C-alpha cells in the first residue's frame, strides 16, 4: 500500500505533523495537498459516558479539512470501499493515529478549484463488532510473553488482515501487583482463555465429522480482555496499588503514551480520567 496524498502542517507549538492517505491502487510518488487554515486535522475521542464499566473501548475519529487545487481525485474517494484508503497521522515523524478513510457522505462541491474538502477517518474500533474473529497459533518472538498472553490476542484482533487489519500502536499501564509473581498482566506468561471460552462462541460438526469452532466477534474479545485486566483472576492473584480496582479502558490509537489504562478509585471516590 503506497501513500497517495500527504498533508504536512504544523501545530500551534510549531511541531511538524503530517497526514498520509494510502491505497493499494496507487504506485506513484506522494501528492502533496494543503490543509485548510488551522483545521488540517483534528482527532476526536468518543468515550460515551465516563464509566469504564459501561464503555471500556473508546473510539476515535480524525477530521480533515483540505484545499483541493486539483490534486484530489474526488470521484475515486467517493466510490472507494470501506477499507480502500488508510489514514495515518504523524507527529514529528512518529505515528500517532491510524484508521480507515470514511468514504460515505464525501461531498464534492460544484465549484471550480480551489475549494475546501472535508474528510474523516475512523480508527476501526466500532467495526470490531461486525468482524468475526479469525484465530491462529499466536506465535510470538518476544521473550517472557506467553503465546496466549492478552497482548497477543489484542494484536491478533487489531493487526491481522483477516480481522481489523490496522497496525495500531498499543501502549498500556495496569496498576495491579501480582502477589505470586512479578508477571505483567498484559504481556506476561499468564494465558488468556486457555479453554477458549473468551473467544469461542460454540462448536459444530462439519461434513467430514470434524469438530469446528464458531468464533466470537472481535469486539467481544477486546472488551473481555480490557475489562478483565482490572479484575483479579482465579489463576493469577493480584492487588491494586490504590483503592478499589475498576476495569481498564482501551483507547487506540493514542496521542500520548497511554492506551490501555487501569482505573483506580481515588480517595474522593472519583475515577481519575
């Protein structure tokens, strides 16, 4: 997949940012496009109610305003499929956000160029519910991480082309202290769903008499993973370093180096978000 459009701009603190719009149907050099004033790109996060019990997965959206001087192929954008264009947002050449271009409702004004175009992209987390999970052996080359560690299931749901297909940056903090080991609750030796109940909905027998699994959707698995990180497991004794433990929340991608956050109850009874 090659970058077709690139939109360089600077934030108010003069930090260089860049938006790249890529597609597999293009093989040339990136085409520079100007952003409109101070609204070249804005990332919004929609967590719904501020309750990690009710909404452990926080979706995000990138809104772009561009000046089309003839560089943008509006017909191609309007007729593209849901995953034909990938949008990446870089801050000082470091990936900060990634998602799919929303091709529905792209409006093309009946004006001669130049004119302002509004585009948007989603991180894909809201698409997970409609994607049936595809399982593999979850092979990892990381030392000290079990094949069935929660991190590898998150990678499988988000990274695999057969699932969401977006290489999103995953960063996490879980404020649980293991009493029996010093194992990491996300990327350690603890196995997630060793009996398959966390990602298998049921079984059926195929025409050859073989027992086959029916998998859950990716949203079900990701929510289960995130919420379980705030609860002690019967196979892994944990305690919180502060107060009562609440579920984690998943925010992908992220503008700052925290994506999976463990929420604890403060002395005032409020969740520190």
